[in-house]
C-alpha cells in the first residue's frame, strides 16, 4: 500500500469534529496534533486543542505558556494543557462538597482524610482526567468549535481513557443502585417517624432530625447526591456515544519506522479494534529520504525502508501518511500549519 500525501490527511479529517492523536512516547504526537489544529485554524475553522500528556510539551510547540484554563493562540485556535494534579484537586473538592451536603458534620474530618488518601489511589487521576475530557468533548460543539483535537499521553494511557467512559458509567450505575436501596430504607424510616410524631407532640422537628438520619431534610440532601451521580452518568454516556461514532471521532496513531513503535502500534490497534474503536489513519513520523550521501544516514534510511515494508503489510487496512525528518524543530502555528501543506 503506497503512502498517501500528507495534505490528504487534512482532507480526510476535515469533517471529523473530534480527533484523538495517540502513540508511543517521543514519536511526535504533539507536533502532529498541533499541526492539524494550526492548519484548521488557518482555514478559519474554530479549533480547540487539548493536551492530556503530563509532559506538557504542547505549550513548547505552540510557543505559548499554557495551563489548565483555555488560552487563545489565534482568533480561531484555543489551547489547554490539562494538569492532572489540578484536575484531581478540583475533582475531589467537588466530591467533598457533595458529601458535605448530607453527611454528619462530625464525620467530615475522617471523610477529608479518606479523600486526601484517595487522591493517590490507582485510577484516581485517570478518572478525574476522564471527567474533564468528557466535559470538553460534550461542550465543544456548544462552544462553536468545528474541531476539538486531543494530544494524548503515551499509548497505554490513551487506550485506558478511551474505554473508561463505559467503565465509569457502570460504576456510577452501581452507586445509583445503592442510593435507590437507601431511598427505600428512608421511606420506611420516614413512615415510622411520622407515626412517632403523632404519638408524641412534644418531639421537636430538630430532635426528629437528630434521632432519625433519614428524615425529610436529609432526604433532600440525598436527592442532591443522586442528582450529581445522574449528571455524571449522563456525561459519560454522551462521551461514550461520541467516541464510538465514526462520523464524530477519528483516532490517529503516530509512530516512527522503528522496531519498538511498530510493536506498540500493532498492540494498540488490536486493543482499539477489540473496543470497536478503529483507527482512522496512521502517521509515520521522522522518515529519512532514501538518497543520502552520508553513510550513517544512508544506513538509517535503508533500515527505515525495510521496516516500512512491515508497516505497510501489517497496517494495510489503514491510510498511511509520512512526515519526513525536519532540519529544525517545528514550532509556532505558521511552521506547524505549513507541515501539512
């Protein structure tokens, strides 16, 4: 299968509102993502690029200081570098506010300590990052963006994020089922509380609230907690639908013509296909033109050409796009956009 001209990648993806760029670390994911975003912005298509990579190299590529808030790069390009630590802190602060609305105040010190320790639990950072990504996903269209491009962390992280919406949805369903069981207990407790009030008029409303933890006032607070979970479940559901809709989402894998990236890309494609998330294209970065006068570079080019045969054979189902090694670093929106022209 012959390599496609790079500018046709732009044409292939121009109708895709959501583009995920993934691949092994160090293969040029950020440059590829930033080049696509810069090109679409140069065509006056409002674009948002979001980096989920803790390495924070997107700001370096765009020559702009980025943070967890949206930064305007140009009239048609906005960029965000999601900071996992900030997102986790915000996520757990929201959890604490929700719990505080119905928990006994005396329990809050223990709850805060539990939440502090939970920040370091396996998956906590990913779950918080996922929720932030899902919010950007579902809000992008309402914000008027024609493209939202995710520059993701190395492959394993990307794969977990792509399959997490379904997992988190199932987990939230479990919490809601538990809440429904609690609601039945509250209903019985409220009925008993009403009966006790009739038999003893001396009991004040405040005493009833203390004696019965499921009184009406607390029932309202539980409903607030359930509402938070329902909204979260709906957020994951919408994001999951978007990720699995090929008319909405394209996954582009970036690799180099080397043994390890080839092996990792092969595994990534298998996992994506198993999750019914078929890649839209593969970019082979840092290719060397075969005609080299220097012996070292000539041998490198020959080795790449041998591996390209394996790449074309293994990934024959997918469009392959080459990016040749540049003499200098590609930085700034103009240079990035020119890379795809």
